[in-house]
C-alpha cells in the first residue's frame, strides 16, 4: 500500500504557535500552494494527457522498449487496467491532493516504439515522430489501453507489409555460376561448361556401328580423324598443304563433340557451369532409322535420353533450359508433325522436356524457338592460326575471271524451285561458269572441282536446295566468293550467330519471285554493282572465314574463334541472359514462337511487320513461292536422294 502524506494545514500551525501566525507567512504559503497546484494541473492536463489527434511525443526521461519486447508490452496492458484505482476525495472535495515530489507515485507508462524506416517507406509518409510515454490515469485506463491495443494492431499490420518488402531476395541454384563471371582472376569465369557422361549407347556405340549411320553412304571412312574424314590430296593446287579433309556435310555431331573435349573451360562441378552440354549424336541417331523403321524405333533413343536427363540433378536446376546438344542435320529431321508411320523423322524437338533444351542444327526452323543454326562443315579444318591467315591472304590475291557461277542440279519435280531458271541464265551468259550436278556428273562431287570454280568467281549463286540451306554457301565463302541468296531462309534468318545481321555487307539478295517469273536478270544486277563495293564485300567474306569453319578437334586455334567457339559463346550468352531475367522477373512473357526468326534476326523483344513476312507466313501459299512445315518435311525426305553425292 502506497503512503500518501498530507500537507499540514495552516490551522495546525496556528495551534502549535499558540497564536495567529504573521500575515506575511500566510501570504507566502498561500502563494506557494497556488503555484504548486497550477504546475500540477498544467503538467497533468497539458503534458501527460493523451491527444487523440496527434502522435505522442517522446519524453526524454522514459526508457525505450525494444521491438523484441513488444508481446510483453501488450500482455501487460490488462494487468494495468485491472489495478484498483487510488483513493480519491469525496465528490464535493474532488481536488487532486498534492504529493511531495520525492514520494510522487510512478505512473504506469506504455512506450510506443519508434517506427522503423521501412514502415515509413511502405506507408508512403514522412518518418513518424518518436513515441511518447502515455500516463494512464485512474479513470482513463480503459480508454488508454484500448488506444494502445489499436496502435499495436496497426503497427503489427504495417510491420507485416514492411516484412514483405524487406524479405530477402529469392535464391536460385544457378547464382553461383553467375558469380564466377565476376572473378577477374579466373579466365574461365562465366564460361564453364559441364558435360554429361552419357551411357555409350547415345554416342560412342553409334560410331562403332558407323556402317548403319546412312542408307546411302558408308560413314565409317568419314569418322576417322575425329570426324573430319580422310585427308584430301592437292594435285590441282586448289588447297593449301595442311588442314583439308573429305568431310561429310552431316558430320557436325562428332566434330562438335570432339571439339568440346578440347574446350579450355570444362568443369566437373555443375554448380559453376554457364551451360550444360549433352553429347548425344542426335543426327546420327535419326539417320539410321529414317527408312524402313516405325516411329517407335525412331523415337526410342530420344525418349530414353530425356528419361535419363530428367533423373539427373543438373536437369532440375533449370528444367533443362541450360542444356544444349547438337544434331548435324536440318531441323525437319527432328520435327515429325504427326504420329503417322509414313511421316518423316522423329519427334525429338517436339517432346515437352526436350523443348526446354537448345539444339544446334545445320538448318533451323523459322517458326520454333529451341533450335539454332550452325554452319555446315567445310573441307578446311586448320590446326593453327597461321593456316587460316595464309589461306585468307591467298584468297585475296586470286584473279577471278568469272562474274558469277553456279554449281547444282535442277529440281524438275518442284515447280517452285528457281534452279532451272538460274541454270538457263548461266548457260546464256558470257560471264557465268556452270557446274551441273546431276547424278552423272562426277565433277560436282569433287571437292577440288567445286572449290576451283568458286575461287575463280566474284559471285556464287546459292538458291535453296531441297530445304532452305546448302553446304555450298559455306564452301563458296571459304573460297572468298560473295554468295548470292534468293530466299532469306537460306542464310539471313539462320546463321545469326556467325554472319553479320546486315547481310548487304557480305552478300547479294535477289528475291526468287522475280527470277521465277522471268523478270529479273541476275547478270544485270551483279554487273551493276560498283567494283569498289565488290572489293569491300569480298574482303568481308574473307574476314568471315574463321567463323564459318571448324578447326581440327585435335588442336586449338590461339587467337581466332571458329564456328564451334562462336556457337558455344552464343549458347552461354543465351543461358546467362535467361538466368538474369529469371532473377529480375523480366522474362519475355510475350514471346511468339511462330515469329522466332524475327527475334533472332532483329535481336530485340518487340517485333512487328517485316518485309520478309511473305517468305515465312504459315500456311504458305504455293503461288507465293513460300514453304510450310509440311513441304519442309517433304524437302527433308527428298534431300536423301542426293545425299549419295554429298552435295545439295
């Protein structure tokens, strides 16, 4: 029980003094008493009274309660409210009784913690003033407690919002790989490749059964020298002394795989890998089952591969979106449109899991976003930089007597092909060299004869083959001959990693519709190009040679980047950008896969109408000279007819 002392009255003084006190002493005591009560009333009603409209102001003498004590503060409020109020004077004498200062009871105080800066940010207001002590009087306790509880609930709600804003960023398992690029002392930072160790049935076993890889050709001789094939002799002096091989145009699977074995930034730690390589020989697999096998057999290895990959922890990091593989054939061999037994190819690129991976093919689909074109292999595979420099200098110095040339066979069964018209124009021109490649013309299958013709020409005509692309385009560029394309699908929307997007720097484009209608003379167009422009274009083509050839897998170029290096770098950039987009939640949600050729060509996320839309519209009317998925698959089937000659 707290003691309350009562000030002695002046009546007691009078009695003790035995008479009336002096007047001056009475006045002094009265004045002192009045001033004391004025201060008490002022302090109680003006300073300590809770203000319903304003945030309390902190009192310097009050101790601040930490956030961790908040539950204890709230739970102590009911005890405060239930405490019996101190005795009061009767109503008619209801005046506060003054207490000596040293014995003044300590009022019950509830502190309001100063709101953190994060709350101010969430609330969108200026920083709240410091919280003040709230004195709960005898009759004000219930109201004050209610006010405090409301304030605590409001603070808890705001703290929840603030907690959401302050939540740590989500962690992703690939962030360690991204951080390796920040290590300036690591030459492989941001460039590591992890290679799956596949069961041999997915790669090496195919090479041991190489005689089964093609219906028309014994591929075993092309598997020697790490997939480069047998060396080429140089009786005609067309080639340089070293680095020339009779390479099959569909040997990219094994060439790329062997180049990967020599990659300088391989790692066994997948957590630091910028990308994951799957050494599955997809092109060899599909080739051995295209004729005479049902779709179950054709799809068996792709399904087994996907099942194997999905059980690996590396797959779960991004669901396969950081994986890539190589199929050294055109995309249509891996995009069977139906499950009809008569339909062409397997369904590898249509499998849901496989669609997450990136596949490198020698010809990609303009309407799909998970395959990317890489160059066909040429005959030249240098072992060192000097071999490339010497070849480039030789191509610069050659005399080229022919304005343009064409090596190829007509396609009488295809009414949309312009090969027949080009052959006719070349035959009637004094400026054109023609090498007709029907099945009876052996020179067309001779690397020496083809390269000799290209080396003697300023321009080389490259119409569509049985599909959009031709190996011949890269052979001609290797010879320093400026390619002339008639369809944007033959190069411009295909090899965007390896060739300049400004195609006018290295090639000539003549829309095939004019040639088909007979209204365009190829000779007139090419003769109208100024010699200085021709010289600049030829120099650009010669400078591109390193990017469109595959170096010898048994060695490594020092300063030059070949087609393998360019492809791997592009895949790493693609995966790295995807990872950054995932972290920043900025993935392209508006990607239209049917327009994937535009994204690659323009290199931007926002696309619109393009002048080449008629070439790639789906479905494509035959009278516009375009192609559709069905006819592309048919073209893939037809390409086997001339694979025997290894020249399309």
